[in-house]
C-alpha cells in the first residue's frame, strides 16, 4: 500500500486504513423502511493509503478503478451533487458530505486498493466511502463515531452519487466486528453484535457471486423505494416498519394499488424473518435459520421482484443438491447469493452450482466461504 502511494504521489502516506465489504444474512430492502437488517463484514476490504493536504485539493487514485493509473484531481470547492467524475464520485461524495456537515477538511491524497468485487452486491461502494471517511476522521481529528461516519457516507451515496440506498451497507462496513453478525435497527441505529460462528456448528455460508452486474442508480431500486413509501402513506404509518406482522393481512386489505401490496408484504415479512433469525440464533438453532433464508428468497423473487434467473438458479440448484437454505443477498438484479451448507456438503453444492451455470451458458460464478471479519480500522 505504502509503495503504491509512493509510486502514484511520490511521497509517503500518513497512514493506511481499511474498510470491508459485507454480506447480508437477512433483512433485504428493509433499511429504507426503518426496519431490521443483519449483515456481517467480509474479509474482503478496500484499503486506502492517505495523506492530508492543506490546499483545498482532493486527489484520488485507485488500483482497481475504471481507468486504472489515472489520478483524479478535484478542488473541494467545486464538489457538488450532480458532478460526474466516474468512480471518484464515491470518495469525492464523502469529502463533500463531511464539509457540508461543517467539518474543516482541507484536502487529501488517497490511493485505494481493493479486493471487494465491484457491483457484486457485496458493497464495494460502502467500503470505499467508509475507508475514506474513517481516514479523514482520524487525520483531521473529527471525533466521529462509526454510526456517524455511516450516516455521512450514506448521504454521500444518496445525495452526491445519486443512489437511493439505505443505511445498512455503510453501517456494516463501519461497525461490524469479527466473529459476529450485526443486528441493526435502522430506525434509531441501535446495534447488537450477534455471535455467528458457523464452523463451530459444522456449517458454512457460501457466497456465490453470479457476476451479473447490478446498477443501483438505474431506477429499479428507486422504484421499489418509492413503492414502499407509497405503501406506508396508504397505511398512514411513518414507515413500513410500523406495520405489525400479525396485522399484515388486515393492512394488505387496505392497499388498493396491486403493485404496492406485494412490496408491503415483503417488507413486513422480511422484518419478521430478521426477528426469527435473531431468536433462533439466540437459542442455538443455527440450522433452523436455513428455511427462513429460503423463504426470504421467495419473497424477494415473487413479491419484491428483484431477483434474476442467475440468482434463482443458484438458490434452486443449491437447495436441490443439499443446501440448508439459500437466498439472494444485497440490492438485487444480479450480484450475489448466499448458501448455508453443512461443511461436508460445501464441495458438492459448489460443484452443482458451477455445473448448472455451465449448462445454462452463464459465466462461471465466483464462490467463496464467508467468515465474519472485522469492520473499518486503521491498518498502519
Ligand atoms: P457494490 O456496492 O455492490 O459493489 P455499487 O454499484 O454500489 O456496487 O458500487 C460499485 C462502484 O463503486 C464501482 O462501479 C466503482 O465506481 C466504485 N468503487 C468501489 N470500490 C472501488 C475501488 N476500490 N476503486 C474504484 N472504484 C470503486
Ligand atoms: Mg453499493
């Protein structure tokens, strides 16, 4: 990292920070409905070697950017939502959000290296935002807590980049801890670290990246979000979080819009699934979360309608070849699925999915075992 920074900028960085990608165990699209989510951090992370500047300039370089090798140089005073500088929008958005919140940040040089796959539903966007925010927080001694950095990063992504995502990804990257999943109430950002050690139970969670690229800002995500807001308005509640699971049928009967009704059903049942998973894990019933994950997939496929043939093929093939549970994870329309398997069935299930993809003429998926890693931290 230090070598890379020196090669790009010709000086030594002040420090190196890291922020991970994440995988979401359960609680999909609930984070902009004031609901519950349960992500954990991946070992995959974005590293940033960083030095502060005093001249009002931001320079960014990525070893994995769209135009590798190019330094993007921007004047902080020119940063404004709606500017378009490609991938640099993510770190630039963070600088904009920090300054817009009144923090006296006077510039920085950043060099990024990442092994979080881009656009795979594993949140490379939050990783690059959070690593930027954490580095500046420490270099400029801003004293912001993890959840505050997450809020600023979400603002960067929503307002500056223009992707209407919830708060889950940034909070996961900023606040997760190794060996745990993060139970997050997105209404008040209350957090609980839930021990999640599948190996101790003879199981594994596989991540299957379909390599189908999603694009959050392309409209479908925004349409789902707008549909959820319309549902809450029709029901006279601040957010769909406020619709109780045992009042769901009654609530659905009050919604006239046929497109909105299934969206509401997904959010309310999904919040309930997060609560069920929490309860099962607290009782040591790790295996029993499998069917809850699979139910979540059916809900995302049929009610929320954000799956795709490749994700469905992963789930169907995995279950047919012995998986305990499986579902798409992340925003949808591509990206990754997660598969809960007995450790000794992992190879068989992986092989079945790979063969099914080959038979369908799809590109080979990337499969790895996800073990909960650490959240954002200083690396050097
Ligand atoms: P996801 O968060 O699921 O990976 P997004 O579409 O939200 O997908 O964000 C991916 C985008 O984030 C990339 O297309 C790129 O513009 C930017 N990005 C993320 N990490 C990096 C990085 N290390 N270097 C350059 N750009 C990055
Ligand atoms: Mg993202």
